[in-house]
């Protein structure tokens, strides 16, 4: 008898080998109909997979994360099937699953047009309605190469040819289309219902710009119609919030072809920058950090010692002077160790916390640049803590509490905490990795936060905690990090005098809260759709006189507010008051103040808070109290006239 253990620990027995589909049917017809795949002893397989020995089995449906992965993988094949039906001369190459969907690269005699994309999507829907079974077969490598060459699929034949000789490969067929794939796939095309093609872009064969350029068709796929529609609605909202678009409209910054990948900050944008930087500077000061400043250019020999030269040289800007090689720093940590090493340090000095708004440069590829969120020149709110092993958990726990408070002030209330564990390519001993991972894990657990672990995603020198912020339209952004690094102090020979007078290596904690200020400001702009909270808004208050007769009073109000530290725009132009107020609204100012004879005579102002239709008359002192309260409350709170 074959015993199949299900997720609820119940066991089903079968007298002979059975498929995953057979087991699902034995449980119920509804589950059999919904089954997309199975997970046997942790491995996802097709529903046609035959179980011939005792195993643990979970039936995978569209409600499962693995099920959605299978749907997206299978939809990529459906895309290739449709393209081959409409463009028989096109060759298929690779088509992996990506976040929210998939893509497939094609070699075609001409570029796909928008009309082509619409036709391909329509054909995909028609093929899905046929509900054709998806079947798997296995061929020896050389036989598979010959098979695809015979079909004229030379790219596919090249992929298979790179597989070691003597190995078998699996092929999946649906209707007239057959493709190389490990699988698994849905049992039939009728399971694929909720998808949409998004765009077509250029891509090089095997990612090498020396090779032929292909066409990459991107699509998204979801388990339900509502999930697909919600995603498309989110994209529409994201387009409205695009920080590049709002940066132009609100006159915050621009990117110039004379310096690609760097930011030209305009007055209002730089004011926003300063609000973020000065806030973070106060966070440093109030939490025991000493602010430092390191040089931009450091000798290549230093980067060789740290290991960055071997791993990141292609992404570093380098220069030469007097026969010495230098690099613009891509990160601040080695400079902080050099500062730590100046003068003798005692265990009594630890923990020692350095903070720097350090400008870094990384030679990102042009195609990867994105507004101010992906740039070549950026500034980090970088900090490094030098401590003993016994101090790690307290420092990590304190940092966790701090970072959560900071995000709340910026308007982020949903934050996922993740632990990135040792990658395959790493330095240091297994013992040091075990210690570091456990220290971070225990510190976060002690803080009461839920922790998701990410195997293989740590830095080459140590594990790290990642903070992922969910924005107002449901997207997530990875910003803050806390990383343990026992290796760099060793490589750069940093030490302190222990209580027993011996020389010991400090542990180095790399930490950032907002990360790149450029990127974080881009996130803030999109989070708030340009309507920044009162405390962050570059201009907080717009003041307009109804006629020239109130210009002196409007100027007096403006000066008083500016003296109190508020950021004010005074509009005394010879324009109608409604036009001025509308312009304040277009610039997303938190408050628009109008003053006429009545306001002048009563030392008051007519206040329209952003998002409110009606104006409220308040004394100037009442308004000052209100705006002071709104600034102090930070967060995402909208301006009020309560």
C-alpha cells in the first residue's frame, strides 16, 4: 500500500501508484477541478505526476502562492503559443516568471506593434477557451536539439545544447505548440483566464549586448478577475503618482542629459530634501550617533582589502592620479572604519555609533536608471555601530524601535521585516554566519515583530534585516537595513582594548533607515501623490490678497509666519483671487490663505485646507496654532481647519 499524508496529517492509502490528480479526486470533485499542481515532499509537480511510494502531498490550487506561480509560468507558454499561431516565422527563446507576471523573448522579422499586442492577447484568450490539455514528455538532450532544429527554433536548440551531454530534458505540449520547460504547468489551458499583456521592450539574447536584439513581451497574470483588475487600477494610480511627472509639475527637480543618473534639485525640491535630511540629523543626534564626514575618493588598495574591488569594480567610478588608482566611494563603511581606527579605543567607548549623510556613486547601467529612484550619484543616511558581540542584540532591538518610529512620522504604517540569510558567494566562517544570523533573528523576535526569512539574499559579508514599506496604493519598497559585519573590521585591522587589556575586533553593524535620500524622496512623492504632509511640504502656506488694498496686510501675515519658521509663498500679482487659490491647489500646498478687507480689519485669514472645498475664517493666532499642531503631528495627516 502507498500512504499519502495530507497537510491536515490525515493519511490516504492506495493499492497501486496514483497521480496527484487521482488523489485530489479521491478527496473531492471540487478539489480535483481546482487542482493546478501538487507539492510532494516540498517539491511542486504536475497533477499528472505519478506517486509510487509513501509521500507527503499538498494539492496546489489558485489560492496558493505556488499555484499563482504555476499560473504565471503556464501563461508565459500560452503567450508563446499565441505568437507562433499569429507569427509562424517568430522564434521563441526564454519565458520566465517575474513579479506579478511573466515575460517571453522572441526573435521576429519585425517589431511587434500595439495592434500586434492586442491581437496576441486576443489569441491567448481564444486558445485558453479551447481548454487544451498540457502534457509532458521527456527526450534525450541530443534528440531534443535535433527536434527543435527541425522546427526552425534555433535559439531553443542552443539552450538545450548547453545542457550537459547525456541528460534528458522535459517538453510540454498544448495543442500544436511544444516548448522546453522543467515545469510544472497547469493541467489544461482553460485554467488560464485572468491575464493581460503590458508592454514590449528590447532585450539581448542571453543578456549580452553583443548578441542579437530580441523583443521581450511582458504580461501579468492573476488567480481571479478581481485581483487582475485591482492590479491594473493600482498601475493607473501609480502612473498618476509617478515621481518624475510630479517632479516636473511641482518644479522639484530634473534629470539632465549632461549628467545622466544624477539629480538637479530645484529650490522647492531642495527644501524637501532638507526637511528629510534635517529630520534624520535630529534622529542621529537624539539616539547617540556622532555625525562624521568621509572623503569621496579613496585609494583602490582600500577597496581591495575590503573585498569590494573584486566584487563591485565594474560598478565603481575609477580614476588615476600620480600612478595611483582611486575610486569614488560606492558606500561609506570603509571610511567609517578608518575614522574608528584613529586613536586608541577602549571597551568603555563601545557601542560607538557613527552617522553620515554620505554621497556615493555607482556606475549603474543606463537602462536601469529610473528618475531619482535609481541613480548613479546618491546620498545615504548611513550609520555604523561598532560594538561587542554582547551588545549586538540590544543595538539591533533599539534600532528596530527607532526605524519603526521614523517610518510612522513619514506616513508609513505597514512595514514588513525580513531577514536575508547567507548567500552562496560569501566571506567569513560558517560559525560567524551562524552567530550573526541568530543574533539578528533573536533581536527581532524579542521586539515582537513578525519576521520573514530570505535564504541566500544576504550581503557577501553578513546577514541583514530588511524593512519593506507598503505605500498607500499597496506597493512595497525596501528601505532600511541592519547588517552584521564581523569581517570588515578584520580586513582593515580595527580593534579596541578589552577589559583584560587584550586587543579585540569590534563587530560592525551597518544600518540605514531611509537608505538613499533620493530614492526615499521619490517614494515619499509617490506615497503622498505630491500632496506632502504639512511638515514636509516645500511650501506650506500660500497667501493671496484679494486686491492691492490688502497687499500690506498680506505681506505682514507672510513675514510673521516666516519668522515663526513656516514656509510661505506670497502672491501679490494682479490676478483674480480664485486664480491664485487654484494655483495654490495645483501646487498641492497644504493651506491657501486669502485676505480681504474683512480679514485685514479683524486680524484674521480665510483658510482653505488642501482637499477641503470651503474656506474657514480664523484669527491669525488661531491659524498659527492650527498649523503648528499639524506640523507637530507629522505622519500622513492632512492639513486641517479644526
